[in-house]
C-alpha cells in the first residue's frame, strides 16, 4: 500500500518558496513516481482560490489518480 499524505496549502505553496522548495519538490517527485498518494480536501480547493496562479495550477499538472479526495463533513 502506498503512503498516503494529507497536504494543505502550505505544502502546495512551499513548492515555490525558496526556504521549503527543495523538500517540497522532493515530495512532489515521490508523487510523480507513484511512491505516495496525496490526500486532498475541499478545504484545500477553497484555500487555493486566493493563492497566486502558479500555486493554484500546481496540482493540475498531475493526474487525478495521484490524489485521494476526502469530503468535508460537519
């Protein structure tokens, strides 16, 4: 079973942040190599609406099978 990692906006934004870029890009390489699955939520989508375009579009570069979506509930 692949490692499942819940990501939030700090992970997505960290991809473009000089301080966190190396580690975050390594995590995304693991995603690309099918070593991990990112768990995402509607909250992530909502938080990304106000983010810069390059941050918002980062996840769109990956196919949907690389993600597991969890639904927000009360």
